């Protein structure tokens, strides 16, 4: 089986977002955590998204990891590789978008003079690019909250300039007039830029239809760089061309058995979801202080509580606290220390629940989910139907236990998220 599309994503949540976008567009999609093991037994899928954590690491390391991921994808037949970056183009003058794009171009596009199409546009989420300038909603990037980002402060809205400062080659522009005029006009513009020796071209896109034009042209080359918007354009092009089944994705057969929910997010949405779940399930609210100072005893007690109840139905265990409780705990132990300790306790709980037979697991919290996935040794997921916008049901594939999961970023989902998730995580 040969892949239609591969993606190398520079962070985990961006990878999930892209994999979910592919799935909704009709591609059967697998997401891997890190570069997959060489022997991963790939199920019948159209697209694979490799999730790296390479956005803010030294450029040379990001290049090495991205090349390894791209080689894996190419070896599985991927005809096109999307380097997935943030829709706010998070990067610095040292990288990593430019250096990785340069390196992937040298690897994948040898002998192909066309510049790589680069666009973080995703109009549906308010990211538009006009004359190479990125807008976040109504604001120029440099006026948006991204100007104060702790790792990648964005002070220049001209992506042509931003990318030029971190690229070896020249950076050009595919302007909106060309994109609006259609695929042939974009091809002509790229041909002109190629003659001038341009290595990469920022592409304008203001409306959704522009993503389709860019996706169509990008797919004719081995490489593109962009956010989930460009991913959508690529996926729709494949589905329109009848190259993917384009049908709803079904997860592998249900695993059944006991189910549990772990909440480590302290977001307002998750707190309300826990209160709602209390109406229909047993809920254990953990003592956060004990999780930091005496984790193994606290985890052991919580697991005994769960074991007594799992045979009768799903249970929910929550570390989550209100903003006041979180602030008090952080004041006592430090922000990073408290967060890390509770993430590790959540991971230990997940491990204990799996040892107790749980194969259906719902986790609330981005960092919490990362800690749980790492601890359980899970290496890849097949994406199923959406439980809530941005939160798909998942089936594990490859290393680790055979599980059905939902991994939710804190603020996602309606108040009844947990019961909806249990219906789809089967
Ligand atoms: P979100 O997706 O809402 O940001 P995360 O899991 O990414 O959720 O982050 C929540 C953080 O809060 C984690 O580091 C978690 O360990 C920590 N945490 C969970 N419960 C508490 C608590 N009661 N007090 C302080 N920190 C907590």
C-alpha cells in the first residue's frame, strides 16, 4: 500500500489538528508520535502525519529529525510531503521553518527548479495572507498577541522577509491576484520565480477557495510548507481527484471493556465537564497537594478506588483544580514543578488503569495527554470520527496496548464532552 500524502509536523498539537483536518476532508489518516519505528505495520491509510517536537529546538536538530521523518514517509510511497508549521508562522531568525524547508527541498526536490509553496493561511481560523503579510483575525501578525509569545515573538508581518532571514535561497511571493486567477496563473508565477532562482514562495490566501488552488498546484511538487489550511487544500484535491475513498473513517473493531476518564486540565471548560459528569458517573477528585508531595500513595489510593468500580461502568479521576487552588499549589511548589509532578501522577494513574484492564481512555489536558501517551508507550493513532470540533476518537496502532482513546486539549468540547467521548471511544 502506498501513501498519497505525508506530513512532518513541528509540534504534537499541530499534528493532531492536521490529522483531524485530513480525516474530516475524507482521507484515512494515521498520526505517529515521533519518527515511526522502521517496521511499523502500516494499516491501509491515505495519509500519515508524523508528530515531532521540533518547533523551538536548535535548527540543526529540527533539520535532522524532519529529514528522518520525510525519508520514512517517502519510503512508504508518499508522493507529496507537507511540512506542517504553525498558522502564526512561529519561528525566529534562526529557524526553524526556513532551515527545515531548505533541507527538505534539497532532499525531496533534487533537479526540480520550482520554489516550494509556503503558506500558513487558514481563513476558517482567521489566518489570512495578503501580499505576503500574515493577519491573525483583524490584526497584522506583529500587532497580534503573537508579538509577546514567550518562545517565538513575531514582530514582522511580512512572511517574505521573515522567511528570507532564515533561508539560504531567495524567497518570493505568489500574490493574491495570481491565486484568485487560478491554478494556471499560480503555475506561471512559480515558473517565473524558478527562473529567478527562488527557493521558496510565500503564497497569499484570503478565502477558503484559495487553499484549493494552492493545494492543487502544491500537490504537483514533492514538497510544500504550511499550516492545516494548506493541508485541507491538499486533502480536498486528492479526494476530488478520486484518489482517496473519501468515505467516513471507521476505527478498527471496538476493544470494549472498562473505560476511564483522566482530567489534568484546569480549564474552565474541563471543570464544567467534570461537574456535568458527576451526574452520571463516579468521580474521584484528587488532592493536588498529595499528588505533589506523596504521589505514589495518592496514586495507589486512587487506583484502589477505581478498581472497585470499573466493573460497573466508567469512572472519572480528576486532578483539576480551580484557578485559586492552582495558584495556591503553584505558590507552594513552583509552577513548573507542580505541573510536572501532577502530569507524572496522571501518567502513573493511566498506567495503573491499563494494568487494571482499561483499554478505553479519555484524557483531558494537552500536557497531561502527552505525559499519558509517553508513559503508555503508544507510538501511533488511527483517527476516527470527531467527538467535538478538533477532538477525534483514536485507535492505537503499533507499539503499546491496543486502546481506544480521546485526547482533549483543555478548552475543547461542550459541557457533555465526557459522555459523548465514552459513546465514541469503544
Ligand atoms: P490544558 O490543555 O487545559 O492546558 P494541560 O494538561 O496542558 O491542560 O495543563 C494543565 C496543567 O495543570 C498540567 O501541567 C497539570 O499537571 C496541571 N494541574 C492539574 N491539576 C492541577 C492542580 N490541581 N493544581 C495545579 N496544577 C494542576
